[in-house]
C-alpha cells in the first residue's frame, strides 16, 4: 500500500515514519528547503525520542522517502494525508486553515486516480466539507473521498502513542474510504486497537474535545494546588485521592506552571471560538484558557517572592525551557513569560535545557546566558528555578544545590524534589501546592 504525507513537521514526520514501519510505502512532502535538506541528509528537524532511528531504518528499507515535489509523491497513492500546520489565526483565536486548504487544492491538481484525502492536521469542524468543495472546484473530473483522522500523539512519547494507541478515530461515511483506511490501519487492528468510524464533523470535534478536556484537568489540579497552599494540604495526595477514582483517572493531574506546547493552548482557544460561532459557548473551555494564561504569567511572581521580594541584580539559574521534557518544542512554554518577567525585574538569567536552547534563543531576551549544563547554570547563582522536569534534573542532589546556590533558594515549579530532603539540606524550598517548612 502506498500513501503520501503532506507536511514533514512533527505530526507528518512521526506519522509517516510509523506508517512506514507498519509496512506501508510512504512519501513525505516537505516544501521548506531547509527542512527537506535535513531529512534527505538523514537529520531530524525536530527532537523526538526514537524518531531518528525509526526514520533511518525505514529509509534504508525503501519504505520511507522525502521530496519537495508533490505530484511525484501522490502518484499511485491510495491515500493522501494532509499534516500541515494550523496555527492560531492572528487576532481572533481561530485556527488558521489556509495551509490545509492550499494543500488540498495542490493535491487535487496533482492526483490522477482515486484517492482518499485525509486531514491529519487538527482542523475546525466543517473543514472536511470545505476540502471536498475545494477539490471538486479544482478537479470536477476527479474521483475522491475526504476523511478526518486526527492524531493523538504526545510529544516525547509519540512513537509509542502511534504504535499502541488508545483508539484510532476516522471520520468518513464513504464505504470505499473506510475500506482503504481499514487496510491501512490493519496492523493496529490486529493488536485489538479500537477503530472508531464516525462522520467527518464528529472526528474533527473529537480531537478538540479530547485536548480541551485534558487541559481542563491540568487547570483544575493547578487551582487545587493554589487552594492546598492556603489550607496546608498536599496537592499530590489530593491528586492521588481523586485519581484513584476510575471515573476521573490519574493522568494529567500533575500541578505545575500551566500547560503549553503546540496543542493545548491552540486547541482550547480554537474550540472556544468554534463553540461561540455555532451559538453553543463552552464556558468551561473559555475559563480554562483564561486561568492558564494567568497562571503562566504569575509564575515569575512566585520566584520574586521566594527571593525576598526582589530579584534585581540576583543571578537565577533556570533549568528547563521547553514546555515539557523529551522535546525541543518551545511553543507557548511557561518558561517564556517567567524568564521575560525576571529579566524585566532586573535578574541575571543563566539557563540550561537539554534539547530546547537553540529554539529558545530567539524567543528569550538577549541578556539570557545559555549554559552547557545544569552545573554551569547553578555555579554561583543566588537561586534556582526548575521549570521543565527533565530526568537529569531529578538527579540533582539537595546537598549539591545547597553548596552551589548563594542564597540557597530553590523554586520547584514541577514538584520534582522531596520537600523534607530539600529543607534538611538547608535550602529554602518553594514547591507548588505542597507544604514546606522553613530551612
């Protein structure tokens, strides 16, 4: 079976490599010359654990290829996946589907035989119907179907999510399209992965609903963390107490500085706008967006307070810049407002992230000093702020931190460390939603 993947970004590259590993012949179309050059040279334009090995193996096996020529890529395919970006549209919060629409028209003009045109991108409800209109207008003679197949990949564990998914959602009511996509996903069906066929609109909405619900869980536990700080409770115990309820579940109940990344901020805002446009406002989602933005903006105030009310002239070691570990993605990362505010308050920032520093440099103030490792960032700093919970930061010993930091202040926005161990080492330790005793 042969397919084409339009877009060699995070979704397209991971999905294309995984389909190839399932035995499908995949050609990925990437129009950005710099990204295409990297891919053709065997280098990854993004960081995702295991992706480089997966790509190399399937290129060597002849199942995965890359090109900038769309007509060549779609020749003889049974399905074309559109996996281009749908960023927040400037000014109104809606998802920008201009790249999707342009790709659909280009695919229509390039196809010579029947194929299923599948949206892998996260798109607003109604996009599939619009794509059908675009294709019909461009090629009235073409036999085709349109389907929606949203991705549910978590950065940092995307390959596992693709190969062992909770479910596969496919939106199409065409029997022919269903047959093509059933064959494509047959290897996952063999491991009893639920495959849910729905209407196109249902599949489109399911993606937004899933991300927004998870974002609400994150926001809820963050608000509970704030309450825990007031009443002297431990938010981790609260999370365990409610997470063991099978109706709630334990995932996404980890307090922190607010959600970021390429999906939750964009998709919650887009769903709020979709709901408003259709006359069914989603107040929960709207509030989630507002509360999360306020939380990210307010995290720097915690650092300032922990440093005695002022950071002017103080050196702050910032560990972790990406929105989560095991990725180099800086989009909407909580580190951005924190670092900007601390610089505005007069702090000297020494930062380190295992994978995200190149992406972070153009997004952070020029005064930020980027270090080669955590030890270099900590040496001589007055205080440390942990923003992203990379595993290597978990291994930092409290005694080492107490020796390295002049003011012995640690602000742990991910609750990586044990409060008792930190205070026993003589550190002034500030966590999120956890009671701590003064050193």
